C-alpha cells in the first residue's frame, strides 16, 4: 500500500499516526509513504492520478484501488487485507 501525503497538509498530519501504526503491524507487506511536496514525488503522484491528500492506494493484481473510508486504523487494516 502507498500513502501519498504533503508535509503541510493538516489531514495528512492527523492520519500520520494511523499510518505509522498500520505500517508497524505489516512486517511482511510492502507499505510505503510518499511525501509529495517535492517535484519528483509530486510528478509520481500525478502519474498515479493522485489529486488530493492524503490518499492511500493499494496495488493488487495490477489494479490500483483507492482507500475511500474514514482514516481509522481498523478501516486501513480492513482495506489492506483484501
């Protein structure tokens, strides 16, 4: 799963602790956080179709799915398990 965020984004700051806790529980899964404030990462976000922050996506079977639920740990775990 990938979390796209911006350093200055207040909702991103609020979600950061949830993401950190989720990532800590996923020792065998690939979990990434991409800070999109710099141009290189912002271009990557654009290529992935990310136009708002924070955004969490997962890649499964070649398909990108966006997380659209409330940003609770329980919801993130559920999203990541499918």
